[in-house]
C-alpha cells in the first residue's frame, strides 16, 4: 500500500489520496465503514494513471461515482476506492443534430438541466435521479417510463486496468433492466453520447418540474438513502410487495422501511451499514414467505462486516 501511495503522489496531490477514508462521507446512505485508501483523480490523465498503477499493485479496488447506489459495510473496504467524479465533468452540445456528449462525472440533474437550457428534450425522466451519468449508463438507470438506453447512442469506456480505451454502441452495451455488459467486464464509463430532440425549453422545464414534484411528494428525499433499494421483480413492484407484507415503517436500529415509499430503506439519522443490511434481510425474508418472491437489491453492497 505504501509503495502505491508513493507512486500515486508522483501525479496526484496528497490531499486527494486519503487513507482510512470514511465512506459515509462519500455515499448517499451516509453510513458505513472506511476504505483503506480513497483516491480522487482530478482529470482524465490522472484517472488513467491511477487505474494503471492500482491495477499493477494487485490490490482489490472499486470504482465509485456519486456514491448514490452503494453501501460500504461497517468493517470497511480492504483495498482502494477510486472516485471518478471530479475527473470527468465535461459536456458538449450539438443543437442542430440534437446530440450531447456528457462525461461520466456529471450529475444527471446537471445533464438534464443543460439539455433543457439548450432546447433539447429526452432527459426529463432523469432530472431527479440522484446519481452521475456514469453510474446511470452503467446500470441503465430509469424513472417514470424512461431509461438511459432510450437516449444513449454510444458509450466511451476505459478498461479497469487503464490500458484500453474503446467505444460501444447502445446495442453493444446489452442493456436490460438495471443491467449492462459492464456488470461483466467491470470497465468504466468515460462519457456517453445522447440522441435527444429539439423542443420548446419552457415545455421541457415544465415536464421536469412536474416529475420532480412527483418524486418529492412520493419519495423520502429528506432522508439519506440509495433510492429504490430493490430491483423490480418480474410481474411485481417491490414497494407494493413490501407494503402488502405489512412492512411499512419497519425499523431496525437506525434503518427504516420508508413510510412514504416502501421501496426505500432510509437512514433515519444514526443507521449503521449493518442496520441497513439486517433490515434488507428481514424484508427479503418476509416477502419471500408471504408471496414467494425473491427481492434482489439494486444497491451494491461491498466491504467487510
């Protein structure tokens, strides 16, 4: 580890190489343990350098975007977490062809607002999703009837070891429900190309406002969470199953099944990662017993107990 740290310091300022980093400060759940090392590259060249040197080290490593769909267990992460957000913040807009190229560190809300400001429609569904473009492209994020695969035409990628840069078409990404080929390859989104459509900006913003108001009315945005905790089982809705199982408001430690939307597990203020994981298991067991349906977490859970 010390050898890696000294190598990284050749290109990255020491303040962006953090040992024993508290991952509660870097995840939307505001809970969880520490990572042995957190590296925050500040530009693309630093990111590529970091990937190469961390891969060469043989240490386990994880790529973090906005931290809105991940929980680090209380025992922490034995290895390196690379946070990509600051390194990849570019946006370019081609109004005539209704195209945007957005780097993966850009928040979805910023990308959607930029599209609207440039009179381009199609990203309204994503304007309230609390994640980055990279994470959204990785998992085919969606809301209110829209998914990233509906607007992505191509994805620029870099391999996990930083050695290969390449582009996949939307078809080659093999998108499905909350899934892409990247779950298998582990490669990292650098940027995405979007095909949007020209529209009246006032109408675009009106649709965004309507969807965001709906989100705020129906979802517990006032509490730390990772959004919808469970994937939608085929033929069902996770939140409805949890509600019908009588689990609305169920609490374990500082974690709670949201009273506002049963598809959310929230941190009421002092939840540990173990509280959240235990509550997840309780919910899964109850839904399985009552309805014989397996709930699979959408949230990625890493680290040690």
